[in-house]
């Protein structure tokens, strides 16, 4: 069961500004019923250019309803220029926080507001740019969308990206591409003068390598897997070949191969030895 704040539950049970505006100045629809979340937001301006009325209709979970309700409260009385500065962080903070796995609901709210403002300014319904490179085909998330949530929310892991925009939460085929996007953003944000010089390779004894591998698994890998109910068991180490077995929810998971290569093997190569390969027991 999700650990919702009292304010989230209040906006879920008593959502504000639900409904439709007969002649809105701006309307935006985002999401998809097929993906489990959809939101339509519409607003009306007064003679001074301020949002005097705002309504929403949403299909989704408690977080989606609460985020939509909170967004309407945040935009009321604001000018278009003031409203478009609202971020998904503002929505989540207004609600006293959201579970990590539900942050995508606040992102959906911000995207609906952006689409409604675009509609007001141009008369056009915002659609995805055909030139956008789709990274996650399961949820139709583009590279630009991933870059935006990573940059705005200082995300550092693929799982965080999944929490914020669902990318990588389906078949898992795109998780490697998402990690590359994260790495490129982090590298670009590192000032050249502060960039660390590559560390010279360390010559580890077999015993030192085994202990370091065990340490990295316990410190960097196992905690992330346990967040999703999974775990890992170290079976054997033969030279640079590490043999593991997935346990818990990770056992038999359709994304296990990507987790092994793009997460576990990548971590061990980063912290132990770039020559390391990781294999799953019996495969």
C-alpha cells in the first residue's frame, strides 16, 4: 500500500475543480487510457489575463487525481506566464510529497498544463513532434521527454526515470538507452575544470577483487534490487567472470537480462574492473 500524505488523500477524496468548461480559452489532454493514466485540463481567463476558472477530468490512481486537483489550485489566479513556470516538483511539494513510483502523476499534470497553454496561444492541439526520437515504445516516451525529467528533477538512475515518466517500466528494452541519456546529461553538467581524471587501473589480487565485488554488490546493487522486492546471490567468481543468481521478484523477471548487463555488470565494471562480465547461473 502506498504511503500517501494526508493532503494527497484529501485531494483524492475531495478533488477540487472537477468537470468541464463550456468555452475554455485553453485545453490540453495528455496520457493514454491504455497506459493507465489520462488527464484533460482546461482553463478560462478573465479580462486581466488571469486564470479565473480551471477544470480537469482524469482517469488514473489516487496520485493522478490528487495531482490534477492540486494543479488546478496552483494555477487559479495566475497569468499564463506565471502558470507555465509551475513544475512537477511544485505539484508534488504542494501535496506534501508523492511516493517515488507515483511521481509520473505530477509530470502528467505539468504536461497537461503545457498542452493547454500551447492550445491557448496557437489554437492547436499539442501533438508529439514527429521528429522526436521515441526511446520507450511501450509508453511512447521520447528522448526529449526523458531529458527534461532528468534535468528538471536531477535524476540519476533508470528506476527514477521510470518513476517520473514510466519510460523503462514495460519490456525493459530501452533501459540501456535511458542510462546513456542520463550519463550524457551528467557528463554535460560536469564543469570541465572539475572533471576527474581517469583513475589508473588498480592491480588487485584475487582475494581483493572478490572482497571488492562482494562490497559493491552489498552497497550499490542489492539495495536497488530490494526496492522492487528483488535480490541477488553471488554464486561464483572465476577470474573476471562473475556468476550470480536472481532472487525474489527478480527471479524470472522479463527484464532480468537487462538488469544483469546494464545495471549489475555496469556497476562492477565501474567500481571494480572494466573487464568484468556477469553471467546468470545456468544460462
